[in-house]
């Protein structure tokens, strides 16, 4: 009850603060930040388009990371490359002293969804990767906002430190988790992030906690016709395991998700297979729920091995926390999104979007650039996981989304790649950069805003010690 009353006090305080106009902060500094982004607009779009064409996957983003890091260096940032054991991770810093405001940028692509910037499915590079989550926009937009703040600091109009984090491998591996393990976010006052989406709003949804693991079965080979009784099939163990997983689905909460892919299931039919391997993810809206299901999955693996008379092994590869939503920060973001207003589209852009919607069989609604109402946090997130969530348990993370693709179009798929390589995506990245820059002006200028955000963060993380879901040792670099 005492905690409940305290939370109500924090919420009421935040409501009072963020019902003020876009601010008691000097509006001219926000306008100068917006002007900076306009000044660099062509450069930011060029950065995004080059990364879109590179389409480099997790921990292979060599050219993409170099492009952004070089640009930051040219803009006067001090750049530290290859941080946290990842050649494609970097940190760009400008200024000195507090506050220290961080901003996240991503640039990894997804395999197998190469696409031209066209409203019909047509690969840019057959079999190649594509930015089906819009990370080419994410990295360029965030860096553009950091440059705008750097210019205000350089002019003596803001005091403190701006730090841009070039974070690789969000789609797999989770680069931010290795950066978090190395303490690279520990001294931040606040951190900001955004993500391409089909709507524009301050995020009050969390994300799903996830554990990523491999299950292996080892048996004994034998001739499948001559003496199968001398063999012990690893595939029998694997099939018993997947059967157990699928039976478990009936007995978990609706928020739980279980997915798997069979990576190795024997070589030829006439040999009893001695080895089988499966890749599995377990998710839930809360870390505690995910861990409870994962323990049951471990027991299913043990039972499957007993059934088949083989050995089993479960190896955790990684995992993400659920996003810790900061409502005070969400209100601040919403006030700046509202101040900037909706994204306006041309008739040609709307028709591009409608053509994609027709091609993918979703409702033909075009693009939605309106600012969505701010909502209270729902009990369960809609789905999906991100390594940004790990950062949110170390420092308050303010997160929002901006329209970069047609409403309702499939994500992690060719429509997002297509829109992200032309003016629809470009408008989204510039709008995101402006929102980030305006919000950071507020944070640099108003200590009370920062304190309100941190009070909520401290209350929600009370007693928690961050422990990453990654194995000991270096990141799993390609080719190693």
C-alpha cells in the first residue's frame, strides 16, 4: 500500500509536469535543434540509403558501422570503435560533465528478404539480406539527433555530454547485452531510442522477455535395417522433446510464446542418427514467467532423453529482458511528438503504400502519420523482444515509434524494406531525429524532468540487480 501511494504520487507529479506546453524550456533551442536536422537532412538520408543497400546482418555490419562512425567523427565526436568485443560496435561522445544523455542506433539487416524500393516483391539482390525492420533508418535518425545536440553544446547553449551508441546485432545475438555486461550504459542519466513502425507514438507497451537456447541429443549410430536395436536415435530424443513442447503449450499462460527450428535431424534414412539439434526460444511478458517455463522445458529435454535412451544438453545462447516502461518519459516524448505534429505524405507516397497493402492482402488504408494518443501501459505486450529492454533495466530508457511503412503491412518482410529505401522511410527517420533532439533539449535543460524520470526508474527497479542472459566469454563473432 505504501508503494502504491508513492507510485500514485510519482504519476500525479509526472502528469502535472507533462501537461505543460512543450515547454517552460527555451523553445528557441528546440527550434535550433530542428534546424540542425534540416541542415543535415540530405546527409542523413544518404547515410540511411547506403546502409539500406549494404544490408549487412548481425555482427557483419562492417561498412554500415564504419559509415556512421566516420560521419560522427567528422562532426566532431570522439569515437571509440570495437567496444564490448564487437568490431561493429562503437560509441561516439561529445561534451563533458553531467547530464550524460545516451541515444541508441542500430544498423543490422535480416537475411533472405532483399527487396528493391518498389511496391511489388522484387529482390534487390536475390537471396540477399534486407532491412525488414528499418534499422537503416534507426541508426541514421538517432545519429542525426545526436549531431543536433552536439552543435548546441559546441555553441555553449547546452551543458553536458551527448553519447551515441552504435549497437550491432539486435536481430540476433543482442549486441546491447554485451555492451551492458561491460558497463557501457552505467553512467547515463537517461537513454533514448526509437523504432520504425506503422504508427507514430510514445511507447507504453513493454516487450517480451526471451531466452534463446540450443537443445542437443547424442545417441548411437547403427544400420537402420540390419541392426537398429544396437542404435539409440538422437532424433527419437528430439521428436520426444518437440512433442513435449507442443503438449506444454496447453498449460502455459496466453502471454507465453514457444518457437523452435530443427537444425539437425539425421543425414540419411538408413542410419540411426547419433546426433540431433534444435534451436528454441521461450518468451513471456515478464522475466519471471519466462524463467518458470524455461525450467519446465529443461525437464522436458531430460525426459525426452530418458525416453530415447540418449543424452541431452541445453545451452543458453542469449536472451532479453522485458522492456521497463517509463511513463514519465513517455509523457515527455508524447509532448514533443505532439509539438512537431503529424507526418504529411504526398499522393504518390500514399499510393505506394496502398499498392503494398493490396500486394500483401491487408486492409488498404495507406500511411498513418498521425500522432497516436498516449495510453497507459497494458498488462501484456503485443509481442516481440529487443535488446533495448536490457538497457532499460540499467538506465531509464525513453522509447517511441515513428511511421516508416504502410499500416498493417507484414514486418520483417519485403514491404518494410521497400518503404525504408524511399521517401516514406526518409520522412520517418527525419521525424524521429527531430523528436529525439527536441526531447533531449528538455532533458539537458530541466533537472526536475530528469529527476522525475529517475524516481520512477528507481522505484520500479528497487532491489533488482541486472544479470545478462548471455554465456561467459566473447560475443559469437562470425567465423569463430
